[in-house]
């Protein structure tokens, strides 16, 4: 959703900026405002729990409430107008800032347990009430061309406070959808592969800007929400091209790449792309509403994204109540990357994650990677290892008619030892198996694994000759 700042002292958000054929005038905040004739007009002061949905033709007057009753499955943008007299001052203050707010959370922190996602981030009061719930992870929609709900609660203060209270955040970006998406109100990808790649880069840059605006710093994962679509050759190619460019640009900007999709469309396409020319996301979030609280999925090869790199959305939108507070949500079982530890307003600084990885830079036949050991400074030095792995075809004579099989091999390996609290940038070169593969292929897509006892991090990298 783009922001329009007219001369009137109102703040107007439009999903589609076409001028309506007919208009009428409503009075709000001491001003006369022209709105499309026939659209419903809602005064939010009279409906404090109304969900300000951006995918509906409606006019909202006032400030969105902090306890909106939004449906979890909302997506897409048709045309919505939000008129908020308090908006310009805040918008000008944001525009005058020379830099995004200092990160209050950052780094990719693995979490295993139950989570949920809701269309609009719950209020701080609701999150406190939900401390009695079985959940400790929450998906938050930070932006994107098809994000359907407003986010009055999602600020850097909210992010810092929730992480400090022990919540694990799953930042989600609802970008352009596949060309064959069934969402009639969604903005969609181009079928042109070159344009789809450019759209992936733009989406990653916008997602990072949105993440930084709410205090999520480098190293944080961002999951692209690619809803279900009809799998065709052209739609699959455009979607994988988009997600490949998304991943590469996120890596260039220092963030971790994730992808959410339906098991029967985006997930199966990503699984079948293993070993090909696409750069695959670091983590996978599969929607398969089978009710199973695990990350097993028939659409994902058992050996793929297997190192704490999966989230499973196992149930769709429904209401749940804890501490007398109700949220419409989707259920998730999490065993993957979430936003790492940070500090919120007035909160004590939580313990740092044991391993932080960032600033990954391919350099010809090598990769440089920044590693930080989060163990106590006065404790034992943490030993670790860095491994580069890729997939390749090898002769397979055990079964007639199948001349080759795809296997995963290590193309680089080195050990390291860092004192607690210290960091270092390591350069990892290709070994005698990796160097010939790079010369042969010209481009070598690999998985970077950094591990210390009881902690590990994985990233996708692309090496070029």
C-alpha cells in the first residue's frame, strides 16, 4: 500500500490510486474529504475493534484500534482509504529521519515449538495475556503489496518488548503473488522471467526497509508469503525466478531468506528445484492443514531443509482465547529461523544467542562469513566448523536404466575456535572436489553451514567463477 500525503491535513492510504468515476463528500476532523460514491464509510471511533482491511472497497475514518478483530486468512488489495488526521505529523517525522530506528532485535535464532500467525499484530496487552498460551512464536506481517490488514501495533517498541518477553517473531512479507494465483484482488508477478527477477529484488529491498522500520536488524529472517497457485510451466518458472532473486538480494542485504507457500504449489516447486539453477531460501514454511504438530511434509524431500529450517502451518484460521483475549489465527509448528534476541523499551537485555552469522560474501572460489560466539566471555572458547555443501550427479550403477543419482557433497570445510563474546570473519575456500565443479558449471550453488556445540546456522550461497 502506498502512502499519499495531500495538502489537506489528512493521511490517506490507497490500494489503487485510480480516480473514482463518482465521488461524494464526507466531513471528518474539520475537513471535507472526497470519497468514492457507494463505498461504505466507517468511523473507527465508533468501531474500535473493526479490522481495517486494505483488500476491501471501504473508507475508514480515524485511527485503527489496537485490538482489531481481523481474519487470519485475509490477503490482497482492491481499494481501501484510511483517513487519519494524526497521520501527517508522524509521516513528516519519519520522512525527516536520516536512518531507520536502531535495531531492537536481530539475528537468526532457531526456535522449536508452537506458534501462530495473525493478520494484524496483537496489542501488547493481548500478548501479555497470551503468556498463558502454549505458543511462543508469532508470525507478523511487516509489509508487501498484498498485505491485507493495517498494523497499528507493529512498532520497534512492540518488537523489542515481545522479544524481551520471550516471544519468537516470524517476519512475513506478503509480496506479489504467482501469475496463476486464485486471489482476484492480489497484485501479481509478471510472467516475464527478467521482470520477475527484478520484482524479486525490489520485494527484498522493500522487505528489509520494512523490517528495519520496526527495529528488526541484519541477520533477521524474512519469509515471503506466496499463497497457493495453479502450477503451470510458466507460473512455476516465474515464481521460482522471483523467489531466487528475493533470496539473493536478502543475502546481499544481510538478512536470512524464508518462503511460505501451500504444500501443493510453491513448496513442491521449491522441492523439485533442489540441485538446479535457482537460489533456494534458507528456511521453508509449508501450509498443509493436516493437523500434525511436526514439520514432516510429503511435498518436501526428507533431506531438504532438515537442519532446523522448517515451519509447518497445520491448521487454518479460527478463534482461540487465552487470558480473556481472543485472536483469529493460523496454527504453526516451528522448527526454524525466527528473529533473534534484542531489547525493548525498559526491558532487561536477554541473553545473546549462542551463534550469530552474517555479512556473507562470495568471493570467486571462496566465501567470507562473519561469525560471533555468544558463549560467556569468561567461559570456555567455543569450537566450531564451517562447511560448504552442494548437490551433484554421480554414476549410479545399482539400478539399471538410472545412470546417475543426485548426492550432497562437502566442497569446503574448516574448523575454528572463538573466545566467548568474540567475533571473526573467516574465509572458506573450495576443496579439491568443489574447485573443479565451479570451473565446470561456472556457478556453484551451495549451502553454508556454521555450527558450534548445540547451535548451528545455515545459509544459501552462490559462487561464481
